[in-house]
C-alpha cells in the first residue's frame, strides 16, 4: 500500500506516534552533528539530516548495559525489566539495512533475548535522504530499504509518499485514516523522479565485485602498513559503525564479594585488548593486523549482504582522516 501524508498533517501524525511510545528522532546537537534523542515535538526533529554519529543500533545493542544483578547470599539474580515501546523516526535506508544484518546475527544465528525484545517492541519509520560526498551505499546495494521498517517516508512536494512495511504500520494508518490519502499518479511520478535524481547524486563509488578475493590476495599488501602508520588505533570506526557487533561482558563485584552486576558493553577490534586472551597471548598484537582484520570483516558477507552499508561514518569521524573507500581502492589496485 502507498499513501500520502500531506505537510499540514505532519504535526497530527507526530502526535499519533506519541500514543505508541516514546518518540526518538534525529536532533541537531552541534553545527554538523546529529543524534537520535527523545523528542516531544516535531520542531525538535530534523528529517533533512545526512547522518547521525552513533547509528540507531544503539537502541537494540546498547553501548553499555547491565544484563543482571546478582546476590550470592540470597542465591538470586535479577534481570532488568522489559523496555517500553520506542518509536524511532527518521531512519535512513542504509541504517535499516544495517539493522537487518544485526537481525541475522542477534535473532537468527545466535538469538539474544534482549535484542529480540527491543526489536519487537520498536516502531521504525524510515525517511529518504540526499547523499553527500561520503555516502557510497549505492555501491554496496543499501541505498534503498525494501523491508525492515514499519513505515517509510519519501519526500514529495506536498508532503511524503508513505510505504507501508509491516502490519504495525498498516494498523497505525488504519487508526488515523483522516491523516492519509491514496497516492495520486502525479505523486508516484514525482516519487520516481526524486529517486532517479537521488541515485544520480551519489559522488562516491566503490567496486565491491569480488571484494573478498581482493582482500584475501592482499594479505601482505603494503597498504596495511601505510594505513596503520596513520591510524591512532582508537576504535572510533567501530563505535560509529552500524554493523559492528563485538561486545565484552564484565562482572563488577562489590567489596563484600557477595553481590554485583554483569555488564555488557561495546568492544572494538581496533583496540589492543580485543585480541588479548588468557596467559597474555594476543592473536592480533599489532595495529597492522587489527586494521587488516577490520577491513576484511567489513568486506565479508552476512547472509548475502556485505557487512558494510556505505554510510560513510567511519571516514567522517576518523580522527586520522582515513578514508574507507580509498583504502579499499588501494586493495583493488585502483589507486
């Protein structure tokens, strides 16, 4: 089904979302930085943003969370309560496709009950975007989200063309019929033209054909040493990546040694301690090895999808100015 949400109905639409749960949207927090935050009014949201620093995966795999508290004297442990429904407004194509990759890890391959509960209790509304000089999602096939959302908004002159992606999305529209109308032929034609122009606007390209073989054949390539010499090894690229899923689990025990909490937190394969195991052995002791591992990880496939969705975050926020696409082009022998 395709509907149209007119501009004059946007405020009422936003209020209908608040009836579902807390609403989170892209908020401008600095001159060129955005973050998904809880919002109370539509005026706080900027749907024209390019990217947030931290991807919306933070709602499903938290940067740091207590898995449970334990008390040995009482012989009990207590898990946190289930989270309330969250409405995440304004998720881009690439980030929706990134969540689908995380789904295959946390829901299918190794089911994680915390992730599953949060995913099932979320309401995701996508919004189309205009690529900048760092976006290359078109190259990796994530410039369009076919599913993985409840509603998707495509801007047209009189509002938004709305795609319905789930039963929950259909129910919202059905409960607010007065806010939506059927798409007219001129709406669909404008949508097609806008999509054509959006795809033509991509400036950055990366050839991913045979990328796994290219990476495998480049194990000893000088590019890794050259890039590692510039790299700070800070792990920022992992923290802003929408598909990185490494985490660490730590027990914090009180002074009595009888109670404490088990905490899960994001980890980074770019940090030296990531490869540190019992006995002091480190299976990736050098920055060269860690950097090569990260690029091979992003160049791998998960259920047929490349593990990089082309959002450009790792390049934009790298303090050393390392370009992901430039390194990959060197691996391919194109630079």
